[in-house]
C-alpha cells in the first residue's frame, strides 16, 4: 500500500515507519493519524515482521499535532481527532510487535505521546521532548496526561504538563522517560542494532512480555501475578520453549521460530 505522509520499509523482520512531513516538522494531522493506524495494523498482520521502528524525517520526530488543522476544529471534531490519536496509541501498545521509537529531534505534544506509547525509546542528543499544549490553551489529547505520570511519576509529570516546559534528551533519560541517548549520526544504527537483538529472541515471548507489562502495571499485584502464572505455563506449550531450553543444555544459541 502507498502512503502520502509516511514511508514504510520492511526488511529482515523489521518494519520501519518514518513520518514524512518535514515541511511542518512531521506534525500529526488527521490524515497522518489515519495512515499510521493503517500501517500499524498492516505490520501487525504481516507474519514476516517481528519488530517495528518509528522515526521522523529530517530534524523532527513529531513536533506535535497540526495546529493549523486544529485551530478551526469545533468540539465534535476535536473529540474525533483526539479519538484517532488514542486509537493509534492503543494499537501500538496492544500490538504483538515491540515498538522502538527513534527520536531524532522534536518530540512535542502528540510526538511525545506517540513516543510514550512505544516499548523502548532511543533519542538523539538533539531531541527536545515535552507536552507544551498548555501554552496553546489546551491540554494533551492523545494520552499525555495519563501515560506521562505512569512513566515518570505524578509530581514530575504535573510539573511538565502545567509548565509546558521542554526538556532535552539527557534530562529525559535522567527522569526515566527514555532508555538511551545517542549521537545523531548513530541513532538509526543503534536502533536497528537493538531491533536485530530483539529479533533473535522468541517472538512468542516478546509478545507475552509486552502484554504482561502493559496489563499488569494497571492492576493490583496479586491479579497481575495471576496473569503471569497463566502466561508462564502457556509458554511450555510452545516450540520456542523446547528449543530455548534444549539449546541451553546443548550449549548453543537457540533458533526460535516464533511458535
């Protein structure tokens, strides 16, 4: 399928999505959100893809939602727009695929929200990250008020949300918002290296782990542990469990099939 606002590459088990609106710093308009929802579903249904990467073209990851389009929205249109954003983030979070965000520049507003929906985040030293919506007389609408405190804690999240301040990659790393800071020229190389490492693992287990963490963090610990026990026992019905343990005993690298 061809896309107008994004570039999609599939290679060696990795699906890479690049938001391609550099003239507006890759801002998310309605059409781009719709394309992203479609491509996330496309990758989800492609049995050859086991890891996904999201990045932005040129000097921005995503500089936010498209304010030119938002300015003219009425209440109903804003509700539908916010709904699209939430739909995209939920598709990413609920996907069987581990999603890695390669944050090459501005990740503001909707860009920060999309970044937070991913499973692992690598950021360039040039990255600028934040939820500046309050400066526009609104607040985040794609999950920022909910994911940010879950990731960095309520007090720090409130500070960023109430001030609209932007932080650099080092500060984002310090507060636990991203996984790693990388020099700009090494960002995609390091992201792809990480994706390749995950590809060597069992795709069954990467999916199980992602689901357990995402579900378990929002429920009480005894219920979450019950989920883990059920998933753990189900793992013993997989070919990958047999291969992984046999390979360990035979002192060789496992060859997982994702089954």
